[in-house]
C-alpha cells in the first residue's frame, strides 16, 4: 500500500534489492525495496515482523519518510510520528483510538495532497508529473471529495478600495467585465462595495463615491449611494458584511479584498480619498469579527498579504485564505474561470474553487503581464501550529542576520520588512512542516520556485517604529512569546 502511494510499484517489481530479514515471503521484493530506501526498518536485525498488525505510529513514520522527513536528521522520532504527521498532513491523528482501514485511507489521501519537505508541488502532483498516474486520474480522485453536498448557493462579497489602480488604470472595471463573463445567476450572488478612488472607468460607479451594487444579468444594480464612512475605516467593511449577509444569505460566503496590499505592517487598501490610508490587519480582523460572519474563503486580490501574521489574525474568521507573499501584477485575479465554475456546479468544493483561483491567476498573469508570480491557499486552522513552532524555535543566528541574507519581498511596494518564511527559518523541520501544512497549495510561475507560500515579518531595516509594530502584532492576537521571539533576535 505504501509503495503504491509513493508511486513506486513498477520500480519495485524491476528491482533486485536484498534485505536481511528471515521472516519475509512473497512480499520480500517489496520489503527489500522499502528497506533499501529507508522507509521501513524491521523490528530487529533479522526480523521484519510482517505478521504483526501495523500500528498508527508505524504507518505515520512510513508516510513521513515518503514525504522526505527523517528520524536520522532529527525531523521526528517513532514516538512523535503521530503528532508530527498531524502537523505535516494538517489533520488530527493524536486522538485516533485504533488504526484501521478508514484511518489508513484518510492518512493516504491527505498524503497525496501534501507537499513533501521543501517542495512546492504536492505528492499527488509530483506523481502525476512523472506519469505514475495521469492528471485526469488525479482530478477524478480529487472530485470524490471536492463536492460539498451542503452547499447549494454561494455569496461573493467584493470589498473594492479602488485607489489609483482604478482611477489611473481602470483595473476594477476590467475585473468587473471578467465577473460578467462568468455569468453568475441564481447559484452565485455577487455584491460589491466601492470606495477609495477618485475616478471610475465604467457607467455604473460614481466618481469619488462609496456605493453598493449587486451583479445580475451582465450588469450592476445599485443598492446604496453616498456611504459616508471612508473605505479605510473598518466600520465601513463591517457594515458592508452585515448588509451583504442580509441581502444575499447562502450556504457559502467568499470575501474578496480588492486593491493594494502592503503586508503585515502596511495593511490593506490605499484610500485615495483619505491620504492613501490603509486598514491595519488587526482592524480588518476586528471588522470581520464584529460582523459575526465566518467565511469559507477569504481572498486578497492584492500584494504582499500572504503572511503568517495575517493568517493568524484571520484564523477564527474563515476556513481558507488565498494571498500572495510577494507583489502581484496590476491585473490581479482572473474572475471569469472560477465564478463560472461555481455557477455551473454550485456544489463544487471551496478547495476546488481555491485551486481554480490560483491556476487562473498564474496563467492569466503570465499571458497579460509576463511577470513572475506567487500565490498560495492556506488552511487557516493551521496558523496556530505555525506560530507555536516559531515561538518554540531556537535559531543559530539573529533573525536580522538571516534576513540580510534573504530576498526582501515587495521591495518596491512594501513599507516594512517581509521575507519568505521557509527561506528564513527552513532549517527547522517543525517550522517547515507547519508552514507547508498552512500554505498547502502554492502556485509559482516558471522560474520562481524559491517562494514557499507564506511570508514572515522580521524587523530589519525599518525599525524606527518598533513599539508601534509590537502593538500591531499584539492587536492581531500574537502572544508576547511570539513577539519576543521576533524582536529579541535583532543584531546588537
């Protein structure tokens, strides 16, 4: 079973490896291969123990080895295999009372959708790329769990702080046309709130105004005009969310945060009507909390918001987060593909919608902007595990020294220091495993494979507002231990 999961059965049948065990029979060739690759060890020097029931610790150990983790390198031990596999696979296994076929199938299916250590593609995608099975086989297998029978309709709430992307380039208007081409009707309701821009390039929106719209029949229906609060005010976001849930109740909610992003410390939006003021991540989190809404998917159509701190701040407000840890092209997301898929198949899983967002963004950006891009989908329930791993880590060098040897993300856009988390902290197996469990789907354009899917704020160059930065991290819900870990690692 394990070797089939690994895609190695054909290689096994052609192999001539030997093993030292005296108690293997028909399975000897499989055992020899697995033993030579370090996947199994046996119960002692001369006994494999194949007649004994496989334990949860044993199977988790084998899965972890297939995913590139190793006991000899200190990644895990036999005793910690179950708890470490829970982190790597993003599922809770420590409460399993027995190891049965159901548990085996659950672990195996999650393993196929898990990124091996220090890799971008999942195990399933890697096996598909090497022709162990076809991409169609992978998609058909995924389709078995990528339908959500509890979902019959979806509401997409787009909070658009237009800024200069609309006033100077008409990018919101372009995205509106993409939304229309997705042909949302009865299965997919789309509500839009505008604001924060001087000029619009379409017939629906009033220059300099904040308004609310509903998409229908290839056009916009205006609901409210002349909203008085600023787009950068978290109350405006909160009021929009409360209104949206009242106007378009459904089984699934998706929030799109549209416009500029400046990372953990810079925040979201650039209100052109309010001195380009942004909304802090902590303010954004509190706005969602006060709306009493929980989102199946939160998406930043913006630069630099794919950070561990942002994910942690939003961990209680949504199931998945899609964001980029780096700068993104002005064209942003491509809306037609995934909105159309939701309308045609209202029970499509949120995970599948997320993959369509990632894939269409990467493809469209390459065609239109010809720029390198990165974007990831994060499982927000895993944000706490990553924060805990960072809190408990011991670093050989100050983080600022590690940052100086790493590439600054969004150098032309970012206000504060932000770096790829795995590039900074990847020597820690616990942090790598937790980071890959959080950012479980990553799309990098060709030649851009040094992005791990999630960024980290490290105070390095711009340290004149340290107290303000600490207060913002605290407001996001991060502990004093985490803040001390980040700030106490500065070079003297």
